[in-house]
């Protein structure tokens, strides 16, 4: 198995253990060196009072994607946990 395939397999296995991502219906779309994309469905259960996707759900997948992107560049035995992050939302996430 190529090193990039090993990393993608490790990231996918870790992602599969995140029950919160499963609760959100999130799925891993892409894993590359320094790059991870996570998708999430637009669903009523993830909406806030105005019908937009809740910022907390958006922040959750952004946090996981950033952590996994960092992990793709780390040694196999390393782990990544968020200590702090900031998110700026420019517009409602309608879809």
C-alpha cells in the first residue's frame, strides 16, 4: 500500500469512530496530503430557527476536517486534538 493510501485508510478509520460525525450525517469526501474534505447533508435536524444549517454543525465538520488535514502530515503514531480554533461565518449556510 502506498504511503498516501495508508494515511487515507488511517484517517477513514479514525473518522468512522467519531459518532458525532455520524449523528450529523457527515462523510469523508477527500483525503490528501494536508487536505481533507468532509460533507454534511442539509437537513431539517441540522437547522437553526431561521431554517439555515446551524453554525455549530458547520463548525464541527470544519474542526474535524482541519484536524484530519493536519494529521495527514504527521507520523503514523501521532494524534491531533483541537486546543483552540476560530471560525468566521460570512453568510448563512443554506445548501
